């Protein structure tokens, strides 16, 4: 059995595709809303698709907003994917006045004027922090994006893409990592990224023993 990972199940979108991709990456990944399973997991994943406000509503309705914040604060590896990444910020211009989880500072904003919205395509990663563990063996990697809103560029941006200028594609702050793209839809490069994260979870769990 691989390392136990909880994929937060709050009933939005195809969350099972993230779970299945993590299993292929070597994890014992379970789609769950059980607080005990989440607390016992070595790593926690927050996927997401759709609108920011609807996803936050679903998280709160299931109580998984609290579980997500506790997991991120626990220093265990925490991974956000697509809208799951956006939910980790203070809020989003997509749903003004609707607070996010506040795990990361800043507000998610609309893609700039002059580009097609949504960005629905493959795009090549620029490794802003090439030594970050999540990005191991991802030189010249292309990832698949589907989104109209994006997190701000910051000191925590570990990878970006060019889409009307530099755009945040992945963040990393301490135990909290996230991607705007869908690794589960990004073929070999996406599998490599998830393998990197699962390996990080394994190493973190081993170090705590």
C-alpha cells in the first residue's frame, strides 16, 4: 500500500479523476469527507472545477472548509488543484465579497484583456523556482489549463506560463503547494508532478516517525 492521502470530497466536479491519478502515482488515495480519515492522512488534496463561489459554498456545506484549513495548518503536505488552488486564497474577483480559505494571501483575478477566456489549452511551464521538489524532472514540461481566473504572481510562485504576460501556474509555501493546471489531464508531465508530490508526502511521513 502507498502512503495514505485524503482527496477532499465536497461534491463538486469530477474529483475522482484526481484520486485515480494519485493512485497511479503510487499513493493510497481515498476520496473522502470523513474528518477522521482526513486527520489521519499523510497528505491532503483539494481539487476543484467550476465557479469559486459555488465551490466555497460546497466546502462550507460539507464542513470541509474547516478540514482544509486544519490540514494546511498541520504542516502535512497539502496540494490544491485548479479551482482548489484558487480557493486557498483570500478571495476571487469571480465572486466579490465571498471569502476564500485564506491559506494563501492575495485575490484571484480575471485573465487579462486581449487573451481568450477561458485559457483552454496546453501551455509550457516556466520554472520560476526550478529547485522546488514539485517541479523535479519537469524541464520543458507542458501542462493542460482550463480557467478564466488566476492567482496573483508572488514570491510563492514556483512556476508560471506566458498568457498575455507572466501568469501564475503553481505556488509553493512551506507545506502548501498548488497548481492552476490539471496534472491529472496533463499526460506524462502531470504524472511526473503527482509522483513528485507523493514522494514528498512519503518523505515527510517517514521523517515524522
